[in-house]
C-alpha cells in the first residue's frame, strides 16, 4: 500500500552506543536482553548490518546525512577537538559538506513530521536549528500536535566504551556512578575473542559490558512500553541499531567486523512477518533513505545510502568502511565487504596496528595488551594487534573465519576474490572517497577560507500582497497589510528557521513556503543555517494586519 498523508507511519529509532550483537536474539547465551529479543521476535533481525566507520562521529555523520564521511569531509574523529590533537590545524572545525547536503530529518519536517532527538548528536557539525523540532534530554514524541506523525530518536549511551573503565556515566545520565548498575555477569563465563589475552581484568571488563547491555535492554523496554501506553505500537515502525561495534581492542575504531558489524532490528506491524532473520547487507548510511522511503518522503538524488525497506527498496552487494585520523593518530584504511569476504587496504603499512590514542588506552584491555607484550607473554593470535607493521592488503573469509584471523590475501586460491574486491573498492573510492587523499589541513583551508568559518547570510522578509508584491517596509520598520510573508536567504544551500515565540529558547520551525498572516501584529524571528557554517544573525520582522 502506498504511503499517503492519512496513513503515514510513525518512526522510532533506538540507538545503543558502541554495541556489537551480544544479544540473546543473535545467539549469545550470556546476554540478558528479554526486551530486545521480544522486539526481534515481532520483526526482522538483520545479521549483516554494518557501520561506515568503527567510531562515533564519522558513523553518525553518515547516518544523519545519508552521505559517506569521506564524501563530505567527516571521516576524521573528531573535528571539534582537533586543535587538542593536531595543533597544526588552526581551529576546531565543523565539517562543511556540499551546499545541497542536509540532515534527512529536514525533509521529514517539511512533510509535516514532528522530529525529535534525545539527545546525542555527534555529527561532526552542530545540529542545525532546522534538523529537529526538539533536541535534548526532554525531547519526546509526546510533545507533538494531536494526530501529527513523528520521527523520534532515543540514544542510549551507557554502553559507551568508557563505562568499562570510568564514571563518565554521570555525563550521560542521572545516575551517580556506573557502579549503580548491578554486576551480575560472571567473568568466568565470558567468551573472549582469540586476539585478546585471557586475563581477569579483560574478563571483568567484558562482564561489565554485558551488564551495561542488560541495562540498555531495560531502556528499550521502557520506550516500547510507552508506545503501548500511548496506543501507538501498531502504527510505529521501530528500528534498533548501534552506531558501531564494541569498545574493545581490534573492534571499535577498526574496520574488522568486531568494529563495524552492528545489531539491527526492525519491527513493522502488519507489514513485516514476525520472527524473521534477514542476511541482507545493510549499511547504516541506508537508515535515513529507508525512513524517507517508508514515510513516502522524496529521497534526494545526492544521498549515497539506499533504502532497504519500502517501495523504493534496493539490495546492495557490498558495504564499505573507513578508518582515518582518530584523536591524535593519523591513519588511512579502507575496506569493502560482501556477505562472505572482507577486503582491507592499509595505506600506511609501515605503521604499527596499535597507535597511541590516549582515550582508548584508559581501557584495561589495552593496558593488559601492553603489559603482556612488554613482558613477552603474548602468544599467537593475541599478538595480531601488536605487530609493528601491517600487510598492504588483508582478505578474510568472514563466514568461516568470523574473528578475521587468517589473512588470505597472499593465498593464490583466493586470487579471484582478492582482485574482485580490489576493483570494487577502487570504484567506490573514485566516486565517494572525495577527501581521503587530501591532507586534513588543506581540507580545512578549503572549508574555512583564510582560517575563518563562513557565516550564513541573514534572511530577509518579503511581504506578499495581491496588489503590491514585495512591497517595502514603512519608515518605522512595520509592514502594513501584507497577506503573506516570504523568507529568503542568499547563501547557497541555506535553510531557514523561524519562530513567533519570545524568550531565549524559542521553538524553531522549518520554513518551507510563504505563510499567511492573521489579523493583528505578528512578530517573526528568523535565522538562516547551513551545515558547517555559523548561523546567521537573527532578524526580526513586525507585520500588522488591521
């Protein structure tokens, strides 16, 4: 059935930070995830969901724009702290993508959707005023107008890698300490990947991670219960996903499956058969276009993701992932994967795998790797990440070697697969790796001419009248008897937000067309925005209808 204005579904996204598929529904016997498992039993579980990068900001930039991070300059992690890590760059910067690139939620708002985000963004640029109706800790679909369809995002952050070693939990929640979460998982029952040494500290870290996932499951259950309480469950499509894989060595920040393979579950009542498992390849860059497809919203031609559901669904043969500067360490790795094989290309084969990233080295697992390496106690596969140089190419059979241990790149038996994936990656790079070979300082110089962040031009008010279109303001700044007002900004690709609210924290609406004025005096405030630019100065117009 085609989506129309009268049957548009609601959409709920539940994002879980830094999480690999350690859920019961994915076959993990140690997981305590009854709510997530119930969601999967009522919908479709995707076994081949992948991030475009194994770290937060680049991944989230692709999700919100539908563009590869390398295509818009969002591939380094992260840009707003860049002068802390790379002093040769003049300033922290917001990524400036091409003028036509917007957050996909803007297209939904223009179609009447109430769009909310609670509350993480981390897009490599500040969230534009035009992206969300509500963006913050209190954002909720319950604040919409009666009958208005919604797109609501809730980000659960307690599974972030830092919760395995510290109390950053207070930054993200009302809890006083991560120790408030019950420690239930027995470290002795944890299954470790073969590339990690089997020590008590590492087992304890992973056991804590299971407890954090159990807490995330409670979060999921509360949201699903709220849908039920509001009578919305049957007309709401629920997506559950993670921005990238778990925060362990050779996982987060890496294009191995442990770093980019993510849980992905979709429940669509009345459309999807319950209890299905799909091996369809899905990239997180596809999430936005999929939501546009399901809601009957036009998918702009420039978007590089593709819908995997809805009337415009397409299948994909490959997913792609990248690794570049993460915090203070530059790197360049590219990867292409189909349902069985993963091809990885290292552009700095002379570098060690494990570079210095201060933040991640707070993790007990990294500290244990170094302790055992320096004392000569690491053996076999445990040394994979501690090698002092890398092969130029890596090839893995991810079906028969899920931990990606045995590199097949030099095996003549797999020559055909190697050459095929080489070509696939080269073709992808030609089209989408726009900034990959460009030094970061040169990229920033192009985005910030003269080292200065560009600013969006202030919007202007154009009163429209059946007798005098575009008439000018009177000497006191008032417009007498216009019937409608058009807003305009001269900056290429700019969007305009406006409000009639007073005060410091108004609710900004997305401007889409001239609006009719009512009798009396109307004061309109407006700002123009473009991703990566400074917002314009606020302008105000006062209009009188007598």
